[in-house]
């Protein structure tokens, strides 16, 4: 598959930082932008997949969960003299 050109608008300050980083890595600006976008897309795709899988487990009744109220009470107790144990997932 052939590569495609795209256009992106960046603030001059970001272009300067991009050029400095590209020079430090001995790469050109285009390579660095492609690398950064690939990393971002892979990371976001992983998160979306994990969220979808977790939501499917909830829908199917296969997930072990704690209620919002239990988790909120636990989190609100952090750093207090009466810090609670983590709620048990059921």
C-alpha cells in the first residue's frame, strides 16, 4: 500500500519543537510526525478495545464489579483517619 500525504496545521512554536526533536533524533519532521501519530493511534485503539471488552463483560453478566457508591465511599476515605478497605468486587 502506498503512503498518502496529509496536511496538518500546527502553531509555529510546536513546529519549532518538532524540528528540534527531529534534529536530536536525526530524523526528518515527516518521519517524527508519522511515528507520533502511529504511537497515538495504537495506544488509543488499545484503550478503546479494552473498554469495549469490559463493557461486553458487564452486559453479559461476566464482570466482577463494585458499586459506584462503594467505590466513592472508599475513595473519599483516602487520607482520613478512617480510611476504608477497598470494596470487594462481586
